[in-house]
C-alpha cells in the first residue's frame, strides 16, 4: 500500500477519535525513508488513544506503524525532535 494511502487511512481514523493534531515523524517526514522504514505518527489530543492505535494497527500494510502520544512523551529531547522535525498533516 502506498504511503499516501496509509496516511489517508490514519487521517480518517484520527478524525473518528477527535485527534487535535496529527504529525508525520521520522524518516518519512524527513524524506529519507527506505523500503524497510516504519511509519511514525505523533498524535496530540486523542479522545481514546488505545482504540485509535488498535485501528491504525489493523491497516493492511507491510510497514510497521508507530504511534507516539505527544501528551505522554516524557523525554524533553524527544519532544524537541518532534517539534522540530514533525511534519503536520492536520
């Protein structure tokens, strides 16, 4: 499944769970993704993160999808990287 289609599916699920903001993060956001790269998303303000993650993980793709809940990230360095390198989708 192409990355654009995966992103569109994640966006649809994000709207279902009233996500306030969704960012692409990591190699896909930086344009350095390879065939083996996973897809990283940053979620802010999700009403039900557990069910959101479950639905995202059910998207039929060969790539691993990682969800970072910005509100629960404890590392200041990771938050700085998310703020600096995250590509806002909505």
